[in-house]
């Protein structure tokens, strides 16, 4: 009996349609049809999913004899061990990738929050410049005290420097994303 025939037999024993198996595995119905007809074979990952869905083992689907019934040759045993190893390796890789993705998303969110705070500070500095520019303009045109003019100019200078520092901080934050 071929792998495709065993998949079809197990599907029918489980009372599942090709559409339902495809949905559970996460493939198209055409893929299941091709597996059952022998036109293609499921990936290692999908083979393990099929075994889980059917409540059986990959060894049974691949028709690898159990040691208690028939002594499997060394090559068959090695193939079975390699398939199990590759599946565990793939699962570990997926878990690691998911963990890295979660860490990256958290770091990106933290950096975005820092960037938003810098934006707020920049807005405050720009507001300070604008608010101070009005009295400075009035002071210049009404011949006010030079000390008032100097203080207003200094505040505008501080606002501009603060805004430039904020822009540099945002630039460096964007580079660390």
C-alpha cells in the first residue's frame, strides 16, 4: 500500500472529507487529492499534522514496521529517526522565530513610545519659540528695554537648540529600530 493510499484510508476511517483534512492541515483540497493519488507527497510537517489528525503515527503512514512485529532494516529505522528529528528541529525553529518576532515587536513599540515622547518635547520647544517670538517682535518695534530683547532672544535660542536635540534623538531612535 502506498503513502497516498494509507492517507486516504485513514481519512475515510476518521470520517473526514478531503476539504476538512485540507482545512485542518492548512493546505488546499487539491494538495490532499494529489497526496492520495500519489502525485505528490506531504511535507514532513504536514505528515505529522496528518498523523495527529488521524490519531495515528507517522511510522504507520509511512508503513515503517514496528520492531515488535517485523524487524525494520537499519535504513528504514534511520529514516524514521531522521524524520522525527527534522520535525522537532522545525518546531524548535518556529518557536524561536515566534519568540524573536515577539521581542522585535516589543522593542519596536518601546522605541516608538520613546520617539513619541521626543516629538512631545520638540512640540514644547517649538511652542516656546513661537510664544517668545511675539513679545520679542513687540519689544523690537516699540524700542523696549534691551534686557527684555536679550531674554526673549535667549529663550528662542534655547527653544531652537532643544528642537535640534529632539530631532537628533529621533534620528538615532529610528536607526536603532
